[in-house]
């Protein structure tokens, strides 16, 4: 049996931020599956937005533009 790996605080913050972005993408008209796929496909771009200090709402607006 392997020990379950725990994520560091920064990684958890990024994951939670992406969950919030997903909510804004869905509010903007995407399905949940579309929002998740878009975040997965553009993970590097969204990670940059996170580290640039954009809010989840700002990142979603940029992605929908």
C-alpha cells in the first residue's frame, strides 16, 4: 500500500482558484464539462493568471473574451 501524497498549500490554492474560475466560466455560458476541459487544455495560461494575481472572475472574463 502506498502512502497518499499530500499537496502543498500553494498547489491547493491553485486548485481552489481553478474551481472558482470554473464557476465563472459556467456562469458565462459554458457547461461544466466544457469549463473543466478548457482549464485542463489551457492549464499553463491559467497558472500564469493565478501567479499574476488575477481573480478567478478576471481570469474567466479573459478566457471568455
